[in-house]
């Protein structure tokens, strides 16, 4: 179902899990600042402690090893590495990532590093942040520090995460850091400067990495998929996936076309018209860098049908349609059509850099977290990804979001996305049933997905009162088979 060497992984980001916000010379980020603003975050919660991963990373890497992860995507906190965002490198901050990388490699887990997952140093913001074109140089300086330090052991690099989200929510409607509500021309400038950040970082990695780098990025994959899979309907969905309807930044190709094709999309330029900042044409040579993979963060999708004049039309989900606790529609087909449409347009291998769901997970009376919904969700999505792979889309990896419950931005701690449950009062970690199930998917390189009801057959831990059932690591570092699957109905023909 999946090619050999497939990167089975899970992801996280620095501000969402690390905590330790004043430890070892870390400076404020725009998220620390937003968390202090009254009413900005659910329950006035903050990332100050989060999962305390900064101090508990060894335990967390051990859990990843028990799941058998082959790869772990995490981000580096810019405000930990470059003091005051000024170019002065904070040795203690960098040393943390050194230790983390070593621990991962010792556990047989490939580190995949994201350079920017939203926690911009507050000082960089105070100097204009994304509205100041110098940010590309500041980001390049920070990238030099990270690449010089870690690229002897790390070769998977992701420049930036989800520009669509940090522009729309951070600079448009103010719900995310830095909490601004700017005009469309200003948002266009911020979006352009973040593309320059991406380009400069890719140049730095390519030219300085000690191990041959594989470079990608992790934009939002907004997927509009055909309700009916006929050629005309597929065409309508493809058009919708890459078309401009409104003046906003929830676009795949406003970011994808410059980064991969070297120009902004024509219909977007027409729509934005005189709102566009003056662009130096040489910027496009910086923004368009050779990439080794196209990362996609895909959680949901929109159903499309072809309207009477051939134009795409959204088919609303009916009342009561399945959603997660984020109220995102459960749309497994997005993991087929998203990769396929993006591969056809950009011709780059695809990596699913995020996919997962938030649910109502708690440690139940038997000490376990029975998250059958997450198993079913992930299984359905992965079967669609397998379909894309067997239809010829070169899919190279899948990163479940998230490895552990964490600080979900403006939603605080109320949304739980993890394979590992976190009790925030005690910092106790508990592997959820989905973690055991995912271990089996990884161990079988996806074959386990053919079992139609694995989530009904999760073995209870034998030890009385055990809250974290044991999976002994095998010699190869991958988790031992834990789940007894009594049924093999559908095996081999589920695709
Ligand atoms: C994505 C973010 C990630 C997490 C998930 C649920 O938009 O990249 O940090 O919040 O959504």
C-alpha cells in the first residue's frame, strides 16, 4: 500500500509543547504576547508550561520509540535560538535541539525540522515583523545558526508552516498572534515577505547543509474534492481547489505558485488589483527554490459538484454530518484528492505533514484512553492516501498531528489532537489506543489498514491498574505488536 522507506511519523510544534518559556535564555514570542492579552485565548490559557517537553523530551522520545515512529516532525523556537532576534546566537537554546536530535537518532527516529511554526520573536515583530522586508534576512540569519548546528545529523527540512493560517488569522482577523487586523494591501505585503522567508531559508539549507538536504514546506492543503468521480466533476473540483473566489489568503496557489512556479496566479492578481504591493521581479528568483517535496497539512475538505454552466459549486454537508470537536468535517477523500491535485500541478513528491483530529479524550476508568474515533478517522484517511499512492502519486510520508495533546493556539488546551494523552496537572503521559493501533500500522507498513475493525480489538493491559500499557521496544527500535486483530475481514481487498 505504501512504498518502502515511507516516513511514518507524527508532528508537533515548539510553542505548543515545549513550555519553559523563560528557561535558558528564551525570549518572548508573539504567542507569549498574545496569551497575555485578555480574552485572546480560551480560558486565558498559555503555552508557558504546555507539555513541559523542554524538560521531558527524553520521556517523550521514549514514547515515540514505543509507538515505533520512523520520523518526528518538530519545530525550532526562533526566540530560543537567536537572542532578541538580533543575530546573537543563544548557545543554550540551540543545545536543547542538539540533545533532542541525538535522542531521536538514538531511538531510530528521523528528525524532520520545521524552521518556522508561528512563534516569531516578539522583538522581530516590534521591528515590523512580516511587514518589514528585512525579516527575510533575519530569518536567514537564524536559519544559518540552526543549519550549521544540526545539519550534520538532520537532512529533512521544512521552511515554514501554513502561511495561509498565520496571514489570515494573525494579520487578517486577529485571532492568532500577533493579533492584528490589517488591510488587504498590508496582508499582501506580509504574505509576500513570508514567501521571501521561505525562499531565503531554502537557499541557506541548500547551500550550507552538511548532509544532503531534503527540503520542503508545510502549507495548508485546502481540498475541494469531487462528490462524483467522473472526468468533468474532477475537473470542476480541481478548478475550485486552485481558483480565487474572494479576497482572502485561504488559497493553495497564492503561496504555491510563487514558491514552485515562480509567479503569482493570474486570477488572484486580477482580483487583488491595485491592492498588490510593488514587487521587485528579482524577488521571484528568491521565492522560487528547488524543493524536494511538497508538504500538505490536510484535515478536512469541501465537496464540489459541477454547476449548470460547468462552474464548480460547493455542496454543503448535510446537518449532522460527522465532524471532530473542532467542528471540521470528516472528509477522508481529501487525503486522496489533495495529494493528487497538488502533485499534478506542482510535480513534486508529496508528504502529508499534518493530518489528525481533535476529540473528547480522557483517561477512562480502566486507565486507558479508548479513542476509537481517532483510529477510525485515521484509518479512513490513510486508506485514501494509499489509493493516491497506488494511482501513481508519489507519497513519501505521513505525519499524524499530533504526537501528544498540546496547546491548540486560541483554543487553549480544550482540543486534544494527540496519540499520547497529557494530564496537564501532573504531566502524566498515557498512550491512547490510537497510538497502539498506529504502531501496528507502522510495523506493517500500512497493511494493518486492511483490517476493517481493528479498533474494536485493542487488547486491554494485563497489569491491574496500569494506565500506560506496555509495548516493549523490539531490537530494531520499532514497537512490538500489541494489538491482537481477531478479524482479518477485508484484508488484501480493502483497496
Ligand atoms: C494546524 C497547525 C497545527 C495545529 C493543527 C491542529 O493548522 O499547523 O499547529 O494547530 O492545525
